[in-house]
C-alpha cells in the first residue's frame, strides 16, 4: 500500500511545526557584523596594498616584473601549443 500526503505550508510554518529554532534574527545580526568588518577593512586599505595582496611578486605597485602573470601566460600558451602535435610556429614540422 502506498500513501501520498501533500502539505502546503510556508518555511516558517514548517519550522514551527517541527520545533526548529528561528535563526533569522541571529543571521541578520551576523550579516550586519560581517558587512561592518568588510567595510572597515576595505576603508583601511589603499590600492597599492590590495594589488600586492592580489598579485604577489609586484614589488612597487603596478610597476616591475610580474612573475605570477608571466607563469600564467606561459602555462596558457604551452597548453595552446599542445594541440599542434610538434609543429613549429610557422606550421612546419
């Protein structure tokens, strides 16, 4: 024997029925605190420090060599050349 019961209720009604706690006030408080911390952290940083964090290896802001980017470019071009099956840049073997 197979019995199917469909119950239509809101998430709040289901939570109350099953005795689960309402975490919405705590969630709103935590999100407000996280937003406050992110905003205070971003206001204390300048663009040069952000670039140093995001792109390690850049010694003086946007000037200087960027080994991380060069390594990424080399990896990209190497992966693009794998499909050439031994051909040179001019297309000759």
